[in-house]
C-alpha cells in the first residue's frame, strides 16, 4: 500500500498543479461531521476503485492530528504524526466556518485545502498553480465550452452542437449560454490555430 508521497507526483521538490497532489479539504470534513473533538477516522485516496494512499486522523480541540507515512524515490518509509491547527471564523448569518492553518514551518496561512507531499501544506508552500493557470488559450476556451454544454445537458454527446433548452431554464438564460458557447468555441478554434502555427509554422 502506497503512502502519501509515494510516486512521481508526490516528490517534495516537484512543481505541479493542485490537481497533481492528493489533498484534504477542511470544508468537506466539516460537512461530514468529522471535526467533532475526540473523533478518529481514516481518509483514503483511490484510483479506479483501488486504494492508493490513506491517512489516519484524530480530531482534538482546535486541531486535527495527522498520522501517515511517506517516502521519496526509493527511500525508506518515513512515519509522520503531527497536529494541524483549526481556525474558526464566524459567519454573517450565524454559525462558523473552519479553516486549516498551514503547518509548514514559517507559514500558518488560513486555507481550506492542504496538499500532501512529505507533509501536508498549502499550495503556496508547494508553489502549486491551479490547472487553469497552466492551460493554453485554446484549452481555456474549450474548458469553458465544455462547462456550458454540461450545464445545458449536452455533455453526454459531444456531437450535439445545437440541442434543446433544459427543462426549467429561462429562455433568456438559454440564449445567453448559446452566445457564450459560440464565443468559447470560437476562441478555442482561433487559439488552437495560433498554437499550431507557433509550434509548427505555416504548414501550407
């Protein structure tokens, strides 16, 4: 069973995107009721239904304690057991919201997510970009188009360029989304043509 940090994407010095790292989300743990003091639970990550990594968590007053093991390329397994402070922020309409305080030395940022390498730390400490920040222009356009098509209920069939209005959607919203879809597809096509031209030159 692999632990946190085992494998190519989990090397301490690798600069990737947030999607390349396993993460823990304090908002999800709060929704699941896992942040009640005295609670112990396991958290795991799976690929195609197969568990590839896991950690043990103990919730205490004002913090959670993480227990797991990690290793870099070919190194011996290293055991980790350390606390991560929880920061509570009052909400405007009552209740409160929990945040992690990044446990990396010299950090302490208030964040919702921590990313697992040798230790769990915020994306700033790992110098991680969001996936959209590494996309080329045509990729951003296509991602926007895909999101619109999914909202319109057309995502299951990529060959459908014009479909029917989703039930319950206002016509004004529907026509606005169609315009945004056309614009996103246009930007994607132009961006792709520019990308090919820059990469391979004029092929004609």
